[in-house]
């Protein structure tokens, strides 16, 4: 298949295994967060390519320690570890999905999730972190909130998020629709958006 998405997917492996990418040179001190945005309808293609990357990376770059994080699985692990899982299922059955989600979010703030991310993912000192499952974990995990809270944990470790939507270097539009600014304060949005901006992995 020869289309623009295929061309962008094929450019990922050489990009993330390059010494410049891993070392973070030429970033002018900015946090090495990257977003690979794609049309939500191509989710299955992204999952297939991610599986390809996970298989190929140890052969292409054997010294590169890579961790793959699916946010949905990550979240399930989080609530199970805190005894929320069965309670959440029961609330969904009795109160409905909306109230269950609200209840879960009160117990699983972006700060708590970021701390758990640090404990479970960064404790192994990876050289690169790949993040997927953004659509599956919505609306419980809001990507911009998680990214903001991960800044203090990641240091210079590159993080690549596969995002089913549109990213314009300032805002994330999940599924191409919901505009999610990096900062929740509308009066401070432009300054915070510039400061917290991620890079597009492949233009």
C-alpha cells in the first residue's frame, strides 16, 4: 500500500533508532515528547505497525531499551492494584457509565497515573517509551493532562505517543474533533501551549 500514512509509518523506525533522536540533540532543552497523529479510522493499521516495531527494534537496535505502554492496559493495572476494578464494574452496572467514569476519575487523577507510570515504566530506565491505547482509555485518561504530569518524571527519555486524531503542535484533537489544549486555563493557554508543546514525530 502506497499512501501518505504508509510513508509516515515507514519513517518511524529509522527516526527513533537514530542517535540524534535517542540522545535528544538539537531540542534546545525542550522535553523530548513526540506525537504521531493519525486518522482514527486507521487504528488497526497503527496497531499492526506498532507490533512490527516492537518485533523489529531489538534486531535493528539491540542496545536500545524500549518500553511499550498501552494506556488502557496501564489503567486497568492501576485500578486493579488499588482495589477499584470490581467496584468500578459494579458502579457501571448500577449507576451507568457516565457516573462510573466520574467516580473512577476522582480516584485516578492524572498526577496519580503519572506517578504510577514512573514507578512501573521508568524504574527500568528505558531509553525510549512508546505509548498507545489513547482512544481506548478515553475519557478516563486525558492525554494532555497525563503528558503535563509526566514532564517531571521523564527527564531526557524520549516518549512517543501514537494519537488517533490531529495534533497541530499546540492542541490535541482526539478523533479529529475534541480540541484539548495542553493547559486548561484559557487565559494562559498560548504561553503554556508553547512551553509544553510536543514535537510531531513524522510530519
